[in-house]
């Protein structure tokens, strides 16, 4: 896996902000997909910084939240 550069973190932050704005305007599915992608990138960046024994809460929990948000966005009805 390639290293996550600061540029990737900036793009992820922008995706989260755009996702919040798009979701607030009314496109909830698109907004939550952008938020899920951005938080997954942040979680993977934090995962690569942990040395030694990986702790479950710090490594897997943020990825699980991003995955559940992504699945929830796909399961939303089309009208939202």
C-alpha cells in the first residue's frame, strides 16, 4: 500500500467538507459517500502511524464507522 501523503489528507478533508455541504443542501446519499471516503482515508493514515501492537479502537473502529456509513448511504432510498 502506498503511503498517504499530506496532499491526500487535504483532499480527504475537502471531501468531508464538501460532503457535509452537499448533505446539508439535500443530496444526502452523495454527501454521506463523500464523508465516508474522506474519513476512511484519515483512518488509514492514522493506521499507518501506529507502531507495534495495533489497538482495536484506534485502528479498526474508525474504518468500521466509515464502512457502515458507506453501506448506509447505498441503502438509502432514491428520493433522499
